[in-house]
C-alpha cells in the first residue's frame, strides 16, 4: 500500500473523531430541550416550572443539580450515537473497510453536532459556538466516496466554510433577539439546530428527535469544548507534500510504510539472553536509587531501542502499571549520554559551531550559529495524553 493511501486512511479516521458527550454530561446534566418546544421562553427561565423532559433511548442518566446564583447554560445540539455513524457507512458502502467498526463499534458513545452557551438571562453568547466535523463529513459522503474526500486534502477548508456560514447565522440570531430585546425561545433553538443539520447535507441520525441538552455552566469557565481532531491540518500538510513529491522525514516515512516488523516477545528466555548481553547495555541510565533498577523486560526494551540506529520507529506494548514510562526515562538518559559522547569528541567547543552567514560584512540577526551535524540527531520530544507521564 502506498504512503498516500495509508495517510488517507488516517485522515478519514480523524475527520470522524466524535467527542464523547457522555463524559461531559456525567455530573452536569440539568435537563433536556425537546424538539417540540414552542415559542415560549425556555423552561429554566421560569423559576417555579419543572424543565420539560422526555425519556429517550440515549442511555444518559438524568441528574438533579442545584444551580448557583449566577450561571450560564451549555446547549448541545443534535445528539447522536457513534453507532449511527457505523450504520451510515454500512449502508453507504458495499464492503465497509475495517476502519469504521474499529473506530466506532468498540467505543459506542453519545456525541452531537455542536454546542453553544446561553446567559443566565436567556441570551445567546457570541463566540461560544463550536461545531463537530463528523456530521459534516457524513453529509459530504452522501454524494462522494471517502477516497474522493481524502484525495483532495481539503476537508479543513471545507469545514471552515461550513463553520463560517453557521457562525454568521448564529450571529444573525443574536442580532435579531437583541433588537427585539427578547430572550431565546424554543423556536430559536429549533432554527439554529435545523440550520446546522441542513448545512451538513441533511445527514440525520435516528436520535435526532431530541434537540439537545441544556447543562449547568459555572461562572468563570471559559474553555471551549474540543470537538474535533487536533491533527487534521497536519495530515493535510503531509498529504499535499506527497502530492508534490516532497520527501518526508525518516520517522514519518517509516510510519507510513506497510512493512510490519516481526514482533519480539520479551517473555522468551533466549530473547532476554541475547538482548541483555553486556555489549548491548547502554552507557547511561536515569539518576535513581540503584536498588530500583529496571526489570528484565524493561531493560530488554531499552537495549533494543538503542542498539539499532537503522530502525527509526519503535512500539512498546504493555498493560498499565508495567513500567513503560519508567523504561522511557532510561532511553532518554542514554540519548543524553550518547550526545555527550559526541560533544566530548570536539577538542575545542567552538569547533562544534559554524559562524552564521554575514550580509555586507555584518552578522544577520536572522542567521543563528549552525551546530555540527554530529550532535544534532539527539533531540527529544515527549508527547502524551497523560500529563503526569510527560512530567
């Protein structure tokens, strides 16, 4: 499989990453907005009324929450389950690729088209609108095959145009309500929801009978809901580079290869004996109590990662709590020692640097000193979804 096809596979995965609304609603649900609400003020604006609710098969528990004296309301428009997305692809494609069951079926959860906030007084809050890209992608897929969408590498731009259009409509609603000095009604929410859905080419999940959720929103909380993938534009940049025939870095080239190296099981005794030979031991380790040394399998993983310079990408698999992060510290320590070894080879520290370019006999402010290539291949970037692990 070509690098481009593998990248397209990843691209389509990321376009359909639907955020988990159930986690947001676990302890903050205050009520449900139903699609049949009329033009009267919304139920939470009437102190003595109970919120209009209706039990639907979305598997999200109701909660009774005591609201603070000052609050806002977070609105979630058009809830759907990720299993609805899988059902769409099963009907759309005669032979659905493994990507969709793998992405959706194993972690079926509630998501939605978008979200925005309403003030305590019942007015739409500008700049609070956030939209999900997954329903928009499915709208595009009504008339285009996934491969056609991926080959263009322009989903981010298309989604931006869609977002701009919905934002303009949202602002027009704010302006209209402000002019009339009228708070939000059920009709306002229904109009916004319909505009969002129809802008997505009418892809509608089965659960769209329910308009959305309204949720307690604490004062001072201003972070927006991350509803989409962080990596779409990066993948598009790589895809466009491939189209132009530009070379990729060594690690990315390895990642986009269909070559799958043989898996090494560190439970086998003969593997441990070969990998733990004294000649394979790194010269450095993380500063720690000598009695708290790595286990045999941890040391094997460190040795394997450091002994072969031709392999640019490694994957280490182990259950939680087995010491993967601890193992990574020793790999980092060894990289530092390797770089120090290269630095020590210079008799004069100045020899490790080349003077910057000069313009008219003067050093350019935009041309820093160039570091010798012998010591520039030991950079370390640490990234994880676990902040504690990174620290």
